[in-house]
């Protein structure tokens, strides 16, 4: 695991402070998001996760690293992209932490900061999914899968021929995407929502060296019990 | 009693998973419930979207809720992913007022607004909790004759929030098919994740997850696995050949939507339930049940 170099022991670097700010903003938009403070490091999340065996950083470690001021290490991991959001960890966490949503918040932090991910194919799929939705208003699976494999490995596409044939035979193949009628109105909604989203992004953050650990969490709303 | 629902089929049910769409419509018709498709619904954004932009994904999903609100009906969403996404949007808007305000500001651009009052329902919930097992049981035409059924609930209808069944050991499918004369087998992996979109992004991981599910069903002698989710269905059915190639196995487990099997029990014609859209032959037992109807 790479460690960010600190200027002083226990102090966050500029990058880390920036990341923490973005991440905490994302966490605040989760109902009961502040419960991330209550993690007791029991590992129930990792034990419940059906894909933790394939992760380089386990769900429990994600929270430990965040507290320790190592968000940057998380940004470069492939773990968060393997999460299939099955919510097994979230339902079992004895501290009521919404781990799946925390992972979503981490994903959005990576996207916002533009980090290069160790699993770029996930971002490719996410971007194509969004494009697909924007163009038609509904998802056209055929277009999505075709474009995805054209970007990530065109030869795999040939492997789909038998499946496509079967789908055609069972009348399950939609050849062309269909656009919703009020497509323009949907685009306007999306454009507005993007504008609103940007409002919450501060133009420039001020860097005040801060200690890692719980102290940096002080800015969050304390222990509201909503959502329980 | 006839109840009307705002039907939200979702993108997969439009074509690739027509078996689910057709069987939901038929079963609800047989039980005298009216489904009115939401006019011009859009994709809910599914799980992918949440990882990109939050306000945008909530607004996209809330457009459907706003459309249903205009109809004054509860939403019926058979796809587990749509069900969770729409429910989650509801919950976030309810708990974070600033977000609700932001989303409404965006919706206003499309001439819509949403108060937050629409309930999002899954067909299994309506069948068991509104219509009730007794009423459904009274309509049974055909005994499932001890057909061995592995009930696979998947993740998103029981998690993350406590919805309409237990999160660790849901029982509604077990009770429903037990009442039809089916033999619901022990299936400890009933809520284990199938990997969802991982089949595209981390194929090996997803193949392993699905292999374990099929293995568990077979070890418990299931004739068929019933699902409630188009993505689980697709992963388990369309990728079964790939799993066999990868793990050198010979699985040939039929995968059905719970509404398809319920339709058979209700004596509905096989064709109207989209059974002809299955990739894996449904096997003698199910076929004879479905065909016996014509005799």
C-alpha cells in the first residue's frame, strides 16, 4: 500500500484535505451518513461481502483508511469498483453505517477528482450508461453492451454472437433504441440538476492543516438519529 | 377488489426480459388488478447512475415518481433494481429536505413536481400482502405437484431498507409456492448477490457468484430456480453456458420468473406467460404442468 507523505506526523496533506472535503460533502448527502463515525472495526461488512475476496482493500479497511487520512490510497484501489451494491454489509452493520452508500460516495469522489482508476472498465460502463440514458431516456442494452466492448476489448464482442442469436430467436432482441416522447423535457431536467449539483461545489477550498482521525469529522452534523 | 397501479416496467422488461413483463401483466389481470402503464416513463438510472452524480440521478428517477403522482396511483415496479432505485429516491427526498427542494427545482424545468407521496411497490408484496395468499390460493387451477423450487430473492427487493419481507431470510416466495403444491427446497443462498453488472465489468467474479448459486440449488435437488429480478435472471440463465465452459460443469437449471410459475399454478396459458422466451428448456415436469392445461 502506498502511503502519502505527510509534512508532519498526523497532519493531512493538501491532497488528502481536498479529498476529505469532497468525500464528506458526498457522505452528508446520505441519510444517516454521519454514522460513519461509529465504526467499531468489527469486520462484519467484510465477512458479509460476497466479493470481498476479490478486493485489494476490504470494506472494513476502507473506513479505517479514511479515518487515518489515507483516502488517496482508496482512490487508487480497485475495491470500490467491485462493489455490486447488494447491501449485505449495510443491513448487517451493527453500527448502522450505510457502507454501500459510503462506497458510492467514494466512487463519486474519484469521479469528481478525476483519478485514474484501477478498474477503468467500470467508469467506461458508467459513462456509456449515462450517455445511453441521455440520448434515449431509456436504456437500450444492445447499444450499451456493443459500445462497451468496442472500448474495452472488441474481440469479446464476437463471443456474444450465439447469445444474440438466441435472443433473436426468442424475440427478446430490440434492434433499435427507442426514444421517449418527452425527451427534451428530460434533458432540461438533467441540465438543471447538473447546474444545481455544481452549486454545492465550493470554488476553492482553503487549506488548513488538520489532524487526521476523528477530528476532521467534527464538521459533520452530530449524531442525528434520523433514518433509524 | 380491483385496484389500479401505475405500472413501471423498466427498460429490461420492454424486450429482453419480456417473459417477466408478460407474466406480470397476465397474473395481475387474472387476479383482477388493473395495471396502467406510466405514459412516457424513463429509465430509473439503476445502480450505475448513482455512482456518477447524485442530484442528477435523483432527478432522473424522480421524474417517474412525479408522473405516477399525477396519476394518483401507487407504482408497481417488478424489476428489483427499479424497485430499489425508486424507493431509495423516495427515501432520500423524504429525509433530506434540501435534496427534495433541489430535485423539485430540476423537475420544474420539465413542468413537473413531486410531493414525495407515491408508494413504490413490488408485485410480490402486492400479491402476498394486499391481495393475500388466501385470495390467490382460491384461484389456483393447477397443483405444482411437488415440483422442487429454489426461491431466489436476490438482493434488491429485501435490501437495503426493511421493505416487505425479512432481509436475511425472506419467506414470501416460500409461502406462495408452498401453497401451490410446490416443494420449496432448502436454499440458504436465497438473498446472496448474483453480481449484477459485474458480469460485464468483472466477469470472473460474477461467474463465480452465479456458479455458487446454481450449485446450491442443485445440491438441494431443485428442478427450477425462481427469480424476482431481470438481472439475476439474465446472469443465471444466459450465462449458464459460460459458467459451464469456465468451471467444466454441466448445469442445465431452468430459471423462471416467479410470476411465470405462479401463472402456471393459476392455470394461465403458457404462451401468455412468455415461457417461450426461456433459453434453457423448462424440463419435463414444468412442461407437463404447463401443457396439461391445454388438454
